[in-house]
C-alpha cells in the first residue's frame, strides 16, 4: 500500500477527550473515529488490526472444534421473553420497534437466539457435543461508555455457545474454550490470566474472566506471581484428549487469582508477600457454564441414550476483539506511539522514502516495495513528499514492527537502514539483502 493512496488521518495534537493511552493513540494513529457516544468507525488502519485479531480468534476457535455461523444483530423481543431476560436486562438493552410496531432489540448477546437455532434442529445426544460461534456487533447501552473502544456501546464480540448432554461433557467443552483462549491471547502478544469471576446477567455458577494486567484496567485483580511463568499450550494441543485439557486447566487455575468481586482475603493473606501480585486488569474474555438456564425455559432438549428427553447443558464464551485492540496497545506502546506485536500489526513493514523525486531513492524504494511484496509481506510505503521528522514520527506512531529507511546517500551506495520498532535497533544493509532479512 502506498501511503499517498491510503487513508491515514493522523492527528498531530493529543485529543482532549482521551483519558487513557490506547484511546489517545488509536485516535492519533487514525484507527478509529467516534460517531456518537460509545459508537466508533474503524478506519482502515484500525480495520486491518481488527481483521488480524479476528483471524487469530477464528483459527483458535476452529482448532478447538467450534463451528462458525453468523446470527443477526437484530433480535425479536419475544425470544427474550421466553428466557425471562427481556424485562430483566433493563436499560442496557437497546429496544427498537419496526414499522408494524413489532418489538425488536439490538442484541447485547445471543444465548436465546442460538438456543432457538439449536432446538429447531437438534434432537439426539448423538449430535453432541456442539459448539457454535460467531463474530458479530453487539450493542449495550452502557451507563458510562469510556476509554474509546475499551468500553463502547457498540462493540464486536466473538461469542461461542456449547451444547452437551450433561455436566461432565459440558465441563470438557468449557476446558476446550479455556485452552483455546490461552492460545488466542498469547498469539495476540498478550499475557492473559484466567480468574474466577462473577457471572452477572449471563447466569450460571462456573465462570472465568481472562484478564490482561494494565495500570489503566477497570478491575482490581489479585493473583499469584506464578502465573507470569506458566507456559501456554502449543499448537499441537489435542482437543480430543479430555484428560490433557483438564490438566492444562488445572495448572492454570491452581495458583490464586481473582477479581475484586470474588476476592478471598483469607486465601490472599496466606500467600507470602513476594508471591502476591495486586494490580489492575482489563477483561478481554469471559467464559461461563450455566447448565440448563436457557435450555429449560426454552425447551431445548435432546433424547439421551436411555430414550428420555433432557434439557441440554450449555456454556457461553465471549471475547471482545474491538476491546482487544485497546488492550494490546495498553500492553505495548512507548512515548513515540504504538508497538504492535508482529501477529496483529496492520502492516508488516513500513518502507520510508526519505526523498521522493530523487531518482536513486525512488528506484531503490520501488524495487524494495516489489521484493518485500513478493516475499509475502504487507508493506506500507511512505512515498509522500513530507519532512523527514514527520515521516519518522508517523511510522513510530502507527507502530509497524519493522521500518526500512531509504535516503539519497544510502540509495546511491546501494544500502538501506532497517529499524526495529520495539527496540529501536538500527542496521544498514545492502538493498539486495533487505527483503530476505525482513522476511526472516
Ligand atoms: N454471552 C456472554 C459470553 S459470549 C457475554 O456476553 N459475556 S460478556 O458480557 O462478558 O462479554 C464478552 C466480552 O465482550 C468481554 O469479555 C469483553 O471482552 C467484551 N465486552 C463486553 N462489554 C464490552 C464493551 N462495552 N465494550 C467493548 N467490549 C466489551
């Protein structure tokens, strides 16, 4: 992508409304634009990161055996009356009437709808286990939308829903998602800590929040330092091996960890002072087992091996991809701007032409642009005629992992400078070696 053709509305000044660094940097880097309180457009740079994050989520959901579908954003009030949540959900639900005065709502979550899909076609325990997920916009009329996409009213959610015959099978489904979540957040460059959590309006009695430690986090969290040294399961984890999954979950739930709502001061006080990590955290994922809370009132039953109909045991599993963007920035930035982990960076490389119009610079950059592209890299090529200082500041602000800098003197000598955004390390190498080096 040539910067001259891209849409990157960078802000020079710090936006006043932004209280936390991720919000400030997302606005300054031209990733998002507020359209109404808590409602954002994702501009091209933001959209690219959102897509990368969603691709990782999708891969890990699919690997764990979940199946993707897409449910609508608009739901019927009658469906929610069946579970009793239409009235209970209160003011957070955006209620809508269509031209026939039929009551609709903009979905804040999808337990009812997915239960309806399930009951319309699944009859036998032989069709289980089943886990259906989608990535879809949600709306919650939050009292205090704030911090940009961290707590917005319209936000993207990956929500998965598992269906099983009994508690034992449902627990395996819960473990599958638990492990998939550990892998998902690690691949996004984050260290997420699972913590026992309150279930709130979703209901149920088994729940974990996945928390990123960050000083700007909204929740107060307490955990054992051991978490910082735990290894995340590899790509080869066997999702068909219930014992192996249970062992991973055991390792990740044994050290003490809780959000303030679930905090057990006696257990905390029993830890040595060195082991205690009291911090603030951002909830990036939340998983729930709630048994038959929806299947019973909504009559989602399957015929068991003994021929009797039983309501299915369900769980739901959420990740907020739009919030994740902000959480990644909170965890990875410096004074100059964002420092994207490679896996989610909007482009792999920023190619900077220090002097567009200079024949050597232009020729070297055109060659590099083509070579880097052929090496399978996504390149943002700054071909604009702007000051050197502005070019560097923009590249640092948008945080691409690698910068390739071509100036007139270097181009004449057949050299370019490579700069790693995370460490600031610089090295001058021959133009012909650039593509191989950056792709490595
Ligand atoms: N139905 C369940 C699980 S699918 C559910 O709704 N869970 S939730 O309420 O915990 O939301 C799931 C995830 O969505 C959260 O972990 C968070 O990452 C994200 N999320 C929730 N509210 C917001 C919000 N206002 N802004 C941005 N992301 C949000």
